[in-house]
C-alpha cells in the first residue's frame, strides 16, 4: 500500500491503474475502510487482473495455434496444387521461411491464389478436351451419352496429362474426318447408282440413317460403324442390282439387234432404242448416264423384243427365203449345184405345218450358211485356179481364131493391139499344162481329204480337165497331120510324076478347136463341156460320192461338147455316145 501512496499523482485526464488505485484509496480514506478490508479488496483486484491476463494469454495461444495451422495448411495446399498441376517448383514460392507467422502467411498467400486460379483454368481445359473426346467417341459408337455427366480428375491436372488427352482428341478427330469422308464417298456412290438405276436417292439413303439427308450439315452426319456398314452393304446391293440390270439390258439389246438384222428394220426405227443398244458392250463401271438402267427402260426393251418376236413369226416365210437366197448365193459363187426348188418347198412345208420353232428353223439355216461358207472357203483355192484356167482357155480360143486370120498382119486399125494380145496369149497358153497339172493335184488332194467328188456346177472337175487335155492332145495331133498333108501336097505339086496323077483336092480340114469351159455359157450357169466318161483311164482319180471308181466306157477322140444334162444322162448310161461326122 505504501508503494501506492508514494506514487505521484497521475496526470489529469489520464486514467491508469495507479490513478484508479489512488482514487480508490482516497475513497477508502473518506469512507474509513479498515486496512483489513482494504487488503482484501486489493487481493481481489489482483486476482481479477490475473484472470484477465490468463484469458488474454489463452486467446493469444489459440490464435497462434490457428495461425500455425493455417500456415501448415497453406504449405500442404501449396504442395498439393503443385503436385496436381505437375509443377515441381513455382516462381512465386518464398524462398525463406523466417519471419513471424503472419509474415509467412502473407508471403505464401499470393502464390496460393495464383495456383488456385491456374487450377481452375486447367480444370476447364481438361473439361473441354474430355468433352470433345466423349462426344466424338459417342458419334463413333453411335450412342448419345450426355457430356454433362463428365467429371474431371483433379488429382492429375498436369500438362503431360493434358497433352495425352489432346493427342487422343487429335486421333479421334482424324478418325472422325476419315469416317466422314468414307460416309460422304459412300453416299455419293449411292447417289450415282440410284441415278443410273432410276431409284429415289433420298429414301434409299435415309433408310440407312436419317442424318445422311442433304438437308443436314456435314458434321452432323452419322459416322458410326453401323452407318458405315449399312452404307457399304447398300452400295454392294445397288452394284449387284446394276450388274444384273446391265446383263438383262445387254441381253435384250442383243436380241433387238438380231431381230432388226433378221427383218431388215430401218435405221429410223432402230434409233428409237439407241439408249438401249449403246451399252451392249459396256462394262458395269462404264454405265453412268442417269436412268440408263431404269426398270421402265428395261421393261420397254422387253416389250419391244416381244413385239418383234411376234412380228418375226408372221414374217417367217420372208425371213426364211431370205436366208435361203443367201445360202443359194454362197453355193452359186462356189459353183456348187443344189436343188433350190426342193429346198424352198421344204421350208414352206415346215412353216405351214407349224411343227417347227421359227427360231430353230432360222438357227438351222444359219448353221447351213456357216457350213456353206466353210465349204466355199475350202474350194476357193481350186476355184481361183479354175478361173485362171478358163481365162487361159478363152485366150487360147481367141489365139486360134487369130492365127487362122490371114489378114492379121495387115496394117488395119487395132492390129498392133491384137498383136500384143497374141504375144501375151501365147505366153499364157504355154502355161496351161502346168496350170492344169496343179489344178488336178489340188483337186485330187481335196477329194481324198473329204472322200467326195469336186464338182463344178454339177460336173466333176477332174473329168472336165481330163477331157480338155485329151482334146488338146487331139488338136496337136490334128495340127501335126495337117502339116504332114500340106508337105505332101507341096511335094506333089513340085514333082507330080513321082506321085502319079494329081488327086482331086481334098476338103480343107482345119485343126480342131478346143473350146474353153466358158465357150458356150457362163461360169455360173449351164455350160457345154467335153467330159471324159472313163476318167481313170485318162489319168483321173475322180471318185463318186460313194467312194467307188467310175468304170464307164471311154469317150471317143472326136467326142463333141454336150450340156450338163446331156453329160449326166450319158454318165448314167441310158443314151449312146454321140460322135462327130
């Protein structure tokens, strides 16, 4: 208490513990409090002051503990953020850990705020990337998974992880682009095929998936495996349909052309179906004109084929006789004799009977034409030589007439031309024996190969050749006899006493004229020819159709020319052999 009393009075208007105690003592003095009461009160005041200090200290301890915990949490959060963001170090982290707790907290707070902001931005990036990945994956899978259900794993927000997601996204975007190109290519193919086939493109493509319609955007089109598979299958079906339709159309086009050719259909009528026949030899890929393989077009071609078939049946006689005329023309040019009247009567009988299919009849006639052409081709080489031989015989006949003309050397008009022709004719006539020998050899080889006789307009060619050579030989003998007779007469006129009285002049005889095969007729019609009726005795090896040797009697040397009919009747042995007077 003395210490309190010794204190100097406080400065006015300044309240302190000492001034309050001094004032309290003054009050006690005035009141007359005892020392015991005063001590008791002072002890109470000291206790109350101690309690206040304790409370303040406890509060300060708790506050310091909270600050320490906050500092520790901040450091942990800093470490967690750095780990999540994949950052080993950070520029904003304070290097020193000295200073008060509040100073340390104040130093780490800005770094935490920056890292929190960076974390939020990184989460947003992850969400965007993963959302796109999920969306494209859903498009590829053909599902409609909601992107809102996506959650980002905040334990790993590193740049490395983000790059992995970006790489995955790029791969998916590339796959989507590739799939989209495939879809567009397939849709384009479907469009082209539908155009060629005359089908509705929109109903066909939307049946695969509604998004494939042109009204939807490119990025909205389905790229799922099911869509691609369905599109590819649709293309295969359409291509197969196109192939089958093309084959059908080409078959109809072939039938049309055959029928047109058969009935000599005019070009104006044929041009109405140019859109059908233009693809008769086209491949499947070459047909690209819209509507070229439409069902109505194929049906139209089928109706036309059916109409022409019915018309063909009504014109069967005309068509058949046209084929027969073609066959007869081939045989005529090949100098093969056939019974045309009997063939035409047979055709008439078959058609009138109704027991033969027109198509089969025409096919049989076509086969006959083919066989006739083959036979004509096999005879061509021999016929060419026959033509040369006939031409040489004509020149030989002309040369005989020319040689008998006493005025051939007169300076008449055209005499020099006849002289040149005579020179060429002599050269050609000298080649006749070799030509005949070659022709005989060719003919014999032909007959041996086919075991039949080679006839020329119904007459055996070897017989014609044998007779020609026999007459040629007779002519040479006749010339030789005339030359001898002329020499004899000249000697008689020079020395009549040697030979006695002069005989009466004999009737002048000229050499026999060997007439060529064309002398009395054309090459294609009936001609007059000399025939050796026993050809094997004249060097011929001709055989009849039965493969037997001809053993008819030999014709006399002065046998005259006869027609084919006469030759045929003579060969049969029913008429006597005529002879020259």
